[in-house]
């Protein structure tokens, strides 16, 4: 995914392989387009998985508003948690970036080079040390959150209107 935002402002492209390697290593990421039931990552203990299938089943305007609401809620949480630190944003098989959530918010950018809502690919937003973040799974239609503070802020907000998702085991 290429975006004019990625070359200026708060978003800065980074080397794809170097950016993804720590995520693959820490979460044993196993991308698989056809997989619909098994998690693609080994989520940390205490993670929260939000179900997004009700959004994907909605018509255009409801879908768009819900997608925007999730991205906005995530940005609000990221600004509070990240402070002056940059986050890493990963788009599987596309771009990898570091960005400042605070600068993104102040710039009033409505488009994200890598959104939080997983509308098309695996998307990751995380602290540089991977201590907290989000993992969007488009085919399972889920958003995984890890890190106690992120779950308390963003997770609590999302659970007011979206269900907790329980992965089935096989």
C-alpha cells in the first residue's frame, strides 16, 4: 500500500524485513490467507481479541463510519500511551513505517498509510519494543490488542459496541 502521507509528515518508511522480523520472532506470526479459525499469532497472555465481523457485514456508510471510529479510537489511545515515542506500523506484503501518533493527530490526517482496522491485509501498530500494540486480521475479522494500558483504554472503549472474539480450537 503506497500513500503520499508516507513520504512526509509523521509517517516515515522503514526497511520492511527489519521492521517485520521482531514481530515474527516475538509472536510466531504465521500468515495464511486461507486460515479462518486459528490465530495467526501467539498473542501474549492477557491479550484481548475484538470481533469485527458485525462491521464487515454492514453496508457502505455503516461500515465506513465503524472503520473510522476504530481508527480514531486507536489514535486517541496511541497518543496517550506513546507520548513522544514513535510507533511501528506494519502492512503485510506492503509498507512498513515508524510514525508519531501525536503528529498524526495534530496534522488532522484522515487517511493512514497503514490503518488499524484490518480492511485488506494484516496490520500491526505497536510500540517499538512490542510491549503493546494491535494486530488486525482481515480474514478472521478480528483486532487483537496486547498490553494492559492499551486494553484498559482502547479495549474498554471497543467492548462497549463490539464483542469479544473467542478463537475456536481445533
